[in-house]
C-alpha cells in the first residue's frame, strides 16, 4: 500500500494536521477532526492533540 499525499494535504502545515485530514476522510459523514494546540490548564509544555467531534 502506498502512502500518497493529496493536493489538500500538501497545503497542511504540520504532519499532525495531515493525519487529522486522513482520519476525517475515513470516519462516517458528519464527524470532524481538529488539531488542538492550546496548553491545558496553564501547562507550558503541552503537546497538540487530535479532537474528534461526533455529529
């Protein structure tokens, strides 16, 4: 299986955003995936996470 990069993925700015786009394409219609970059509860060194929203 080849891992092809589509045109829309080429314009995503981070690898995590590209993964979020791939995940969103395989989820059922109405589901959304977003990358959350904000630190939680004042944490300075927090890492970005994926958030999945159900319809």
